[in-house]
């Protein structure tokens, strides 16, 4: 038996796993891609190729996949559902409050407990004092998970028992964060057109600021290493913001604008590159 099973080993899942392993947490990991499991096995995790065995291994299941649809597809299988009884599910995937409420109800119906969380930092900050998490759900469940949550960041904010609160605040904050990318990219286009160094542009922001890293990524013409957020991730976030807008009946012009830009980046083959790669699409527009 292990203490925690982690499902999903993308860049954020890898960061979560490493933070837990750094504190000697007995960890089981599962991912469809064997190579991602093996990298963590070499650091001390127990790797499982079978999802059912991975879920059976621990009382606490952390899920960090792209979205709630993938989560439901993984869990709502005849051989998996019975294994959820008595388990605590900590969902760290991106979703809308409406999706959170449905998932919460479904897990409760299967005899499990449910806690929803949002990681508000990039993967490299997970496990540090600057790491920030938002968490919502039953207080008793939160208290049981509190120690482990504290290993993922120094700023854990419990928002109360309304299960959708973390997802709502996450989307509200991310709306502001995602607006930085097209703004900085347009600023870089201005600098390039006027002959102003992108290093000077980057120096207008503190080193930890996303605007700084975007400007330096463009300056270095390096869109494929040290990716803070890929185009695919940005599309997922914008889609969640749009879905939330539709659920609430509020204006969706902002996520629609973002999706229109990032879909062009995907069409150009940049889906796995940093969102800064969007500048290559907009430069092409200028040349045309």
C-alpha cells in the first residue's frame, strides 16, 4: 500500500509527484505513457500500468489530467467504479464549477469522498513556498488532506464547503493571467517593428513575471524548452472559461478571441510549443 496514488503525469503531474517524493511520501503513479511512469519510479515512486491496481494501492487518489471529461472516462468503468468506495478523490484537473459539482455528486454516489483543488502556479513553482493552491469541499475531507496539500505549496487557501468555489476563483484569476500572453506578444511586435531590444522589453518586468518569461522566450527564439504553458494547455483553459461563460449566461468575447488565436497556432503546428509561439503566426500576418 502507498499513501497517495497520482493519476496523470503531464508537466503538472510530474511536478506534484516530485514534490511529494521529496518529502518521502509513499507514492503510486499511473499514466498511459510508460516512460513518464518510469522517470518517477527512478525517483522512488511505485509505478502501475493497471489503473485499477493503482487506485487500489492508496486511500487518497490525486487526479491531474487535462479535463473532467478525461477524468470521467477513466473512472466510470465497470471494473473501476467499485474500487472508489471509501477512497478520497482530490481533483486537480481544470474544469468549470458546474463540472466540479457533477463530478462531486458522482463520486459521492460511488461511496467516495471528493475535494476539488486548483494549482495557481506553473509547474516549476509547485512544492515551493511560493506555490499556491485553492481548495474547496467538505472541511473534514480538507483537514484529512491538509498535510499533503501543504507539501505542494506554501500558500494553500481553503475556500470553504461550496465545492465549486476553487474552480470559480481559478477561472477568474486565470482570465487575467491568460490576457497577459496576447498583450505581451503584441508588445514584442511593437518592439521588433521599432527596433527596440526584446531584452529591454523583458527588463520592464520582474524576473518571475510571466511577461518577463514570454519576452525572453521570444528573444531567445526558443519555444520548445522550459515550456510554462503550451498552446494546447492554453486552448484547454480558454475552452473552460468559455464553457463557464455559457453556463452562467455571461459574455464570452474574451475566450472566443483567445481560442481564435490559439487555433491558428495549432494549424501552424505549434500546439506543443509555449504560448509565446503565437508570435510566429502574427509575424506571418505582418509579412503577408
